[in-house]
């Protein structure tokens, strides 16, 4: 009711946040301040960071490391080399390695020290779920971003579309470009529907599967490869996306059937070759 009241009195833009764009936030960062992504379940900003690196032509010097036992030295080396060379460093899932976090604070303190030379192109990205042992000084000095999947089908689709770089796609695909874009939109719509189904508990899927943005990224990569051919292999698309990418997470037979039926609505020959095709009987 509060949302409806705000919409009526001052407009929807005050109750519906715009799709997240890391490029806008990047302008407010610097080489000595870590950028901290506070994650919710199913959120993974790694691809978003890499897309920004490609956009800014910094993707050749990017170091990504998932923290865990045995990664201490590699993490310190990635931070220090990045600071001297000007490359980006992404440390994923800091909450999984709580014992090392005091050492992370030491490294961040070194970056803040005026006597430490830091390349102006350097950026340190940290991703973590809420964690009681995460160093408070890093949180106080860092740029914090609460990163969670968009809420609602429309926002989910818009959030995925805004990450797509059309110029990059045009360079990568040499055949069936228009057909590929239709299939890509279908896969984005499919991804949004699958995530929304999870909100309905056992009415959506019998189990809570950990579908996330990496599934969509993998689907689009498959489409890039499969559409760059004389003839698009629709059977292969259904198998790679339905049975491997998303189906690989599914354990219940009825959930698997639901997934296949949903996929055939959004990824099929008719939606590519029939310009009047609708995703629903109502056509809305």
C-alpha cells in the first residue's frame, strides 16, 4: 500500500529503482578504496565487473580469485601486483575465509598509506555475504554496494538487457545475427521466468534450486557458438540450455519436465521465424 501511495502521489520512479549500472558507480571510485559487493542469495557480480572491464578496455589485466583454504598467498600477491601494475583484482566470497580477513585488512591499510605507491588504474573488488567477522574498518572506508537479483519479471529482464553490449555481440557473431538476438531475448525471458517461479515455493519448483546469473551468461555463450553456423541447431540449443545449464541443477523429475516445457515456450523455431509469435496465449 505504501508503494501504491508513493506511485500515485509523486510517481513510480521513486518506488522503482533503476537497473543497476556499475559503470555509473565506477566514476565515484578510486585506486585506494576497495569496492565491496554485499551479496544476497543467487547474486553474482563477477560477470558484471568483467563486462565493465571490457567496456573500459581493462580486461587484459584482471585477476579473479575465489577465496578459500590455500589461497592466502595468491590473494596477497594479486592485491600487491595489481596495485603496482594497475590491474583489477576481484576477491570472491570473502565470507568463506573468515580466518584470513584480518590479513585482508592489513592489505587495505597499506593501500590507504600515503607512502604506498598505487597505480591510478588499480581497483580492488570484494564480494561477500553478510558476515559478523568482516573487518569494520574496510566497511567504513570502502564503497559498498548491496547486490541482489532484480525483483519482478520486468525488472529482471531489463536488468539482463542493460548488461548486453550490442557492439561486442556484432563483432562476435558473423551469421544469423537477427535470429541470435531473438534467441538471446528468449533466453533472457526464460531466465527471468525461472527465477520468478522460485518465489512460489513448491508451486514453482519442488525444491529450491540455486539458479543465478552465471546460468544466463552460459546460455548466451552457447547461443553465440550455435548460431554462428549455416543452420541453427535447435535440438542442440534445447539440450545445452535445458538439460545442461539449468537442468544440471535440477534433481526432481517433475521439476525437470516443468523446466523443459518452459524452455520450449521461449526458445523454439517459431519464435525465430514467425514475427507474430507471442510468449503467452493472451499475447500480453
